[in-house]
C-alpha cells in the first residue's frame, strides 16, 4: 500500500449551505502546518473530510488514489453493488453498454478481478482502504488535539469513527474482510502498509463494532445540518451490523434487540396521503417522521461537487425511448425529463411477482411505458424483446431539472421495526406477538392485512416472510445483497431466478493481489462465509 500523506496545502470543508443543507466537499484557500488545525472550527473541518466518500457527485479523489465512485452515486455505488446484483434487477441486455451491466446482475463476478484502481465500467472500491487510512490519520489528529474540550473531542472522534466504520462495513460486504490500518501510529509505516492480508471475519467485524459503539456513545444526538450523521444513525448502523454478524458473534442478537429502545428521535412510520409509502420519498416530504438519516440532495446540483449532492437515479432507470406524453397527449411519469440514458437499473418481473395483490408498494414500479421508438406502449409482453425489466419509480421525476432533489434514504423507522422483529425472533428462537406486530405495522402502511397464520407458525416460516417483507419495503435502498446473505438465501434465491452466483462476495481486483504478492504477502482473492449455501471459492 502506498504511503498516505496529509496535504498541508488544503483541507476539504464540508458546507451545509442552501435550503437543503447539502453536504458538499469544497476546497478553500491554502493552509499550512503552522495554522491548521488550530481551533475547534479547524478540527471540525478536518473531521468533515471523512464525509467525502459519502457525498454524491460523479467521482472523487481524496487519499492519493485515482477517481473513485462515492458510495451513494448511482453508477458505481451501493445500489449497483448490493442491489442490481440480486433478485431486484434483471440483466440489462437490450441497448446495453455490455459487459458487467449484463453479468453482474446475473451473479457472474469473475471479470471483476480485472477491475482497475478507478471505478469506471468495472466498479472497484478496494482503493477505499486508503480512505480508511486517511480517516485513521484524522482520528489520530483529533485524539491529540489540545484546544478541544473533552466532550467536543469525543463527539468529533465519534463522527469520524462512524464514517470509518461505515467505510469498512461496505468494503466487507463487497469483498469480505479487507486489510485496513486502524492505529494512527502505523500511518506512514511502510512495513505496516505493505501487509496486504485479509484479517479474519471476526477481526473485521470487531473493528467495525468498535467504531460503531464508540460513535453511539459519543456522537451528537442532533445536528443543525440535515444529512449530517447523528447518534441515532450510529445506532441504526450498529443494530444492522449486530444482526448481520449475530450468527457467529456471541451476544450480538441481544445487543441488536437492546438497541431498539435507545433511539431518541421519536420516529414513526410516515402515514400521510393516499399512498404514504410512495409519498414519503417525494421532495415535499424530505426528512419526515420516518427518516433517521438520508443523503440530502439538491435539484440544482450537477454532480461536479460544487453545488451539493445530486441525484442522477432516474437517468439509469428510464428507457431512452420513454416519452413525456403518451398517445393520447397525457403526461407520463417522465414529463419532466423524457427518456433516460439507460435502463441498467430495473425491477426484475420475477421480483415484482412476489408482491401481494393490493400492496401499495407495487405502485412505485411501472410495468409499461409509451415508446417513441416503437410508436406505442411497451408492456410486460415485450420483456426480453423491447426492454429487460420494469421501471423503478420509487424516486420520481418531480422537477424539470437536470437532476432530481429527491433524497437517498439511508435509515428509516420501517427498517428498524423489521430489524427489531428479526432480533427478537433470532434471540429467543420463537415468534413473539411483538415481532409480529412490528412487521404488521409495516404491512398495514402498505395497505395489507397482517401476516397470515402460516407465516407465523414457526421461526423458519416467519424468517422467510420477514425476508420477503424486507425486500418489498426496502428495495433499491442499497442493502438487498446484505440481507440475502444474512438470511443465507443469496444462492438459493438467485438460483431460483435463473442466475447462479459464481461467488458469495466479489473477488478482489488483481492489482491488489499482485501488489501484495510483490511485497511478500498473500491476499486471497475470494472470501466465502462458512455457512454459505453455494460454491466455495
């Protein structure tokens, strides 16, 4: 691993300007070792660097690596890595850009070995191990600060550790455990940085846990800026992490269960409107009662990194030949944009068919559109001929701007209710009334009756129903592959859809494996959990 240096000539400052208080990494002026950081505001600005991988613009450069895709940008972030590679998305073959846009949704990951250091057509996030080193350096600087009160120091460190923990979390769920440097004293130690070897699963899990637990205990409960992370968001991240790893980490299910009562924000399901599930994602309902955390986006942002977080989702969802008006002159859902660039993110009809009749969540999926190319309606009968999958309309095109101001939800109360139900059942190995009630609250908001008796008759039946419910509630929110692996259903469900995954996690790119080998270390290319019901690598 190349040595990580902190540039003394600039600091990235996260601003919260504008009505949406969007996060946006900007460079201001020149700073030297003699004047930065020297005040509380300086240390806060320095800590805010850790948000850079979590902002939303086309790409970023931060820790000496080449261009990287942010975690939440549509083309190469978690939606592509953790959603399109599951049962949510059909392979994009018609009008496709080819290659990984076809085989990644099929669960075919072999060519990801050939990813370069940049996140382009073949997405690679491995270089973010450098970002973790940079965050570790920032944490070390905060720990040695003398101008901060002890409370403020812990608060800033907690925020930085949540961001470092989330970076490790996503990398682990992309590739399995990855080599990281978490001791500030080791930054700049060339021998330590050469040690490119995977830690054990438990070691990686414990490192993430330590960062999340510190954040929960020390972060601010509230922030003045929308979209800046809070202690409740740290609780959400930790609860999810406990559940993911509870099968092999002693006591984690109990810890997940106990976290439910520690949220302080007074959240509730959003229930306003004729379809409250769909309406909660609209611009008018940003940061509603259900939102624990979201990426705050601006409709005036361009993706350049100078005007706040942007939302290009619709360009990857809508077929290029979709029209603004139909054959009767009536406006379509795309009246403010027209066709998109591609339909590389879509909804697999097989996934759509798993919804119950009357489920309001289905209304955020469009099963037909009027085509300028075909001079008529494209429907389900044209799947495989004129299009590959249905259109996700969960984040609707509301404004006639280049990009939408719709936020990316990161944590919703509906998810917490479902996680609590899961923690309860996993912990007690029985289906309780409270677990059923949590799931039924989510179903009721979707216009559905409570779970049928057969879905609550056993732990196995309940877990199957819960996984289905999570898919229907949280589709295209960046976590489907993590859920399928936690329930040990990734291989069975993908295979039932006709796509047998070549591996459980993505292989590490060859450049990392070869770099480790040149330094005298072995960086195994594949990682598989012990309980995986699929081919071992």
